[in-house]
């Protein structure tokens, strides 16, 4: 489904990713944890080429992506859903227009069809009463659910989440995690960067601990949370739990 | 009372000049907006030499007086390109305003959160499409207040065209005063026209802003 080989990335002198290898199978939920600055966001952003890696290979559904081919990258991005920490909804568009945007502009689906598809996903995240509202009128949790619907409407083969609940008030975290759990249950392939250890324990098939641009430990949630092998992961986990 | 009567009597004599003021202002602004759009795209390019073209343009225009620019168009380019005086005037105004409007557009485009472009690109949109659909509509809205301000400056700057024989409001006031010795009254009439125009501009800009503010953000 998704395969990353020997990924390297630096910003100037700062080495952020130092040889990441990762394989995600279909319907697998992989949760990435690690300290701030360890390169989690950069890894996700390299997967859909919001950052260009310096070295390494990325395969999606077996296809090796060529960063020089703009068309190919755009087509790949349309099949990879991305959810950002700060939602990044389009403020000049209503909820339904946000969800329709990729359908009409990228997948070239007629407005009429796009509306139907968009509505389906708005319903899925439980916001049918808000379809005509502008993002400014929504709570953070609602915004993030719209952002998830916007990504889902493209019918992606994998969803990338970069700390989707970190910008939310604590009481709004649950509604977003609920939508994500539902997605996982339906068999969506997901890569999730999060500090929600409860979510990781409940939903993740595999947990990855990143430190200083490297994957230090990989395992089931039980392995990582109950029997961490690496002393850096032990230190990280004891600090946050 | 006499003062008011003189003003009322002379206002109609200003109408052709008032029309001239509006024409060179509107044409100058239109050219300025088009140049500003083009300039902003050059300015946000990551190719240094593309960027440099716009920087040099802005450097030259902002670093020299508008009057000098008008003179260049009137005394040099008018002959070279066989333009009429009015064309020379609004081209100079357009070129001048284009530099300022470039910076207005550039600023508003760059003020849009980077996440907007990333969200659009991550849906698979190409850069130009993301610009047109997502960035520019938001940037345009943000540029309305400074743009309105620039329009008012352009209106008042159009009076400098009097120095190159354009018979706009201010030159008309001077000409009439030279004949009737009523300088205060003639200048008052000119002021009335400028205030009238700036009020209309301000009103239009506010309407446009309110209309674009439907998403209340
Ligand atoms: N565009 C950039 N330019 C320069 N440095 C960057 C850039 N993006 C990230 N970095 C640096 O790269 C390092 C890794 O950043 P990254 O955002 O991937 O970390 P993270 O694990 O997601 O952290 P957090 O938990 O804080 O989100 C950090 O030191 C960060 O300052
Ligand atoms: Mg991050």
C-alpha cells in the first residue's frame, strides 16, 4: 500500500529524517509517536510531497513516485488524504463547498454529483445541519470533522493525520477521535501522528516511536506502551503517561 | 452669500474638467490594478530574476516623483509613441499606481496562511488552480481596504496631470481664477469635486467589503 525506503530530509544543516523505512499494509492503522521535533510531521509531509525529501523512495500502491513529475504528484495527492493540525479549511467556502472542492476541481466530477458525494461524507462526520455554514461559525472539533470529510470525499487509498486533535479544546477531542475510530473500523489505511495514547492503544495495529529523525522502535501498542525496549522510548512514555 | 452664489454659478463650468479627472483616474487605476496583479505574481516567484524585474520596477517608481514620471511620458514618450496628452497622463498614473498596487497584492497574497495552499495542493490541485480557487479570492478580499486607500491617493494624484496641460479639475480652477480673480472660490469648487469623488470611492469600497464579507471572516 505505502512503502518508504531510506528516506532522508534535512532543512539546511538540520538533519530531520535520517533513513526512514516504513511499510503500511492495506487497512492498517499506524500511529507515530515521538517527542516534538523528532520529524513526525516532516515524515508525513514527505509522503505526499508537501516536503521534498533529499533521498529515498516512496511507493504508493506499488507505484514509485517521481517528484519531478508534477502531474503524477498531483494525481497521487488526490488519492492520499491529509488532515492537518490546524484544519486548513477554506474560509471563503461553506462546509459543503469545502468538501466539494477537490471533487469538482481535481476529480472533475459535475457539481450535481459532487454535491451528492459531499453530502454523504458530511453525513458521515455528523454535520448535516452545518452544510451551508462557513467554517468561521464552527467549533474546532466541527472544523476538523469537515476537514476529514473533505479528505474522505476524494476516496483516498490512505489517510494521513498530523496531530488532528492537538489544536482542540479537550472537550472537543472525543468527537474527532470517534470519527477516526469509525474510519479505522471500516478498514481505512491510516497513518496518524498523535499524542492521544488512548487512541493509539485502542486503534493502532502498529505504533512507531520516532526520535531524532529515526524510527527507534516499532511494535503493537502493547509492545510499545507496556514493554518498551529502547530507553529513549521508555523515557518518552514515562514522561507523557 | 456672494461666495455661495459664485460657487453655484461656476460649478457647471467645471463639469468637463471633472469628467477628465474621473477618466484619467479610472483608467490609471485600471492599468494600475492589472500591472499590480502581474507585478505581484512576479514578486512571489521563487526565481530570483523574475522577482528582480518586479523589484526594479517598484524601486524606480517609488523612488522618483510622480511629477517626473508624468514629464517623462509627456515630454519623451508622447512624441516617441505619438500619444495624446490624456493617454500620456493615464499611462503615467497607471504605471505609478501599478508599483504600489503590486506591493498591496503581494502583501495580501503572502498574508494568506500557508496551510491554505498546502490543503489545496494536498487535494491534488495544481499550483495555478490553487492560486485561483483558494488563495486569490481570500487575498483579494484582504487587499480591498489598502486598495481603496490607494484609489483615493490616485484620485488626488491625478491633479498633478495639470502640470502636463491636462485640463482636469485643478487646472480648470487655476484657469478660471486667472480670468475672474476669484481664486478662493475656484479652489473651493475644486475641493468640493475631490471630496465628492473620495466620498463615492469610500462608499463603494465599503459596500464591496461588506459584500465580500458574507463568510464573516
Ligand atoms: N520548513 C522547515 N524549515 C526549517 N526547519 C524545519 C521546517 N519544518 C520543520 N523543521 C524542523 O525540523 C524538525 C522536525 O520538525 P517536525 O515538524 O517534523 O517535528 P515533529 O516531530 O512533527 O514535532 P511536533 O511534535 O512539534 O509537531 C524541527 O526541528 C523543526 O524545527
Ligand atoms: Mg508535527
